[in-house]
């Protein structure tokens, strides 16, 4: 009765944004507008909530194994295609598909790299206290190319965004709340309950909140064109990585498998 559309990320294999998961997300997004049609047998959702079906992990980001293969092959076009598919999904979340919904990331585990970028694209972030956030790409001499700079610079300013991106550090949910990036901090195991309580408290003003988030996107827009162009910068930088950089990437890839 709250009108929530639940999305729970459930990748097969490595808990990252594989090409298969990105295709599934695109299919899901394509189906949501049908719920707003007058002929829909179901009520239109008022909230879109993205969480994870994997305990302790929201998402670990890009498919590093795929990246290594494409870099080794010098396949810039495939890197760009992957990145464009990722930012198109992120941008659809960011704009709430241009529908009268409020989007929420429910982070109950690690949100690293593209997982953090995915969370940042939502109107609100609800995180459990033990959740971790970070952008590890600098550890293998790259930068997060699928939304981090765009979203962080608008939320916390360019200087703070660059410090966060270049630090490679992992941050707690409490630290993210202090930066203004996490909106609701929940105790472990209580993320969903805290989310529902927040929705209930704000339900009376849903129209005002939804309109405000839409206005925010008008005043300080993150366009799909911007995201796509940053992906191209990322792909070119990826092809310049050294063998030492790729070995560091491989170690992080192995950590994703665990």
C-alpha cells in the first residue's frame, strides 16, 4: 500500500555489474512505465527502491575481469559500449525514468566503485551502519568513470569529490552521512525497517519531495551526454594502464570473487 517498486540486485557469479545484469536492469526499467498507464491493473509506484539480494554486499562495481580482457585486446569500442550501458542505467535511476517516483538506494553492505556510483544516482541513500563505501579505481591507476565525479561534485563540491576519488579509501556509512551523502543511517539489520519508517514519515509530503528532487535535477542537471563523454575519457585512460596496474586490478578482481 506504500506504492514501492522493489529492485534487488542479484547478479550471477561475481557481485558486480556484469553485462548480463545491465541487460536485466534495462529490461526492468523498460517495464516500469507500463505501470503508469491507465490500463495497468496495478497501482503506479511512488517509490523506487534499489537494494541487494546478496547479504553484506550492495554491489562491488564494474566487471574487472571483463575490463582486463578488453584492455588486453585493446578493444576501446567494447569498453565504451559497456560504460555507456552502465551510465544509461544509472541515468535512468537518476531521473526516476521521468516518472513521478522518488528513488532510494538501500545499502546493507559494501558499495564499491560502480556500486557506489549506482547508489549516488538515487534521490536518497539509506545505509546500515556497517555498510562500506569507496572508489578503489585509483589503486590501479584509473578513475571511476561511470558517474562518481558527476554526482559527487554536485553533492559535495569539486574539491571534496576529487579528494574522495583520489584517496582510494573505504568509508563507513557514518562518515558518508557526515559528508551529506547518506540520508538515513540505520542500525545493522534494520535498514529496510528504517527505510519504511522514513517513507511513512514523509508520505504526507511525497508530492513536495518528488517535485523538489525533480527541480534539483533541472537546476543542477547530470545529463546522459555528460556521463557518456566521461565514459569515453575513462576508456581511453583504461587502455593506458601498465602491466603493473593490470596486476593490481587482477588482485581486486580476485577479491570480488571472494
